[in-house]
C-alpha cells in the first residue's frame, strides 16, 4: 500500500506557536496565504498531511523553520485487514423479477378476460 503524499503536520506545535504569538487562526491563515479552514484543520489534527509548499507558508507565518512544523515521528504501518469469509456466488445474483414484457402480458390477459 503506498504511503500518503506530503509531509506530516505537527498540529500541537502549530497551535502552540500561534498561541505564543497571541494571534487567531484567521490572522495566521491570512498571513500564510491559506484558507482559515485549512489552518484550523492542521491545528485540530483533522488534516495530518500537507504539501511542502503549504507547510513552508505556515512555518513562515509562525516565524519558524519548516522542520519545526513537520511531525517527524515515525508513523505506524497500517494494519492489513484479514480476509473476510468466502463469498457465496448465489448472493451476487440479482433476484428473479419479471421483465416489462411479462408484466404487460399479464395485464393484457386480465383485460381480455374482463372484456
């Protein structure tokens, strides 16, 4: 499985430095030239990867080096899912339903019987 692209974001460092500077997320996002929601997602850990260019903007706005906003802790490899039970081929078949022609034929037969 390929690893996600981009650098890992150090959310705690970004939030902590912003608070040290006594700035709002909005002020920092404007200084960095990125969206406010993007900044908030980095800080809150909702977006844990970013491009090098974006993190350079974040670091510049925080007056830090790029290395200070990148999370360098090794990420654990994803745990592979065990295979599920074998599929029953009968479950993949669509249910038998009469087609349009069959329904129309029944309707005609009823109409002829009534008429």
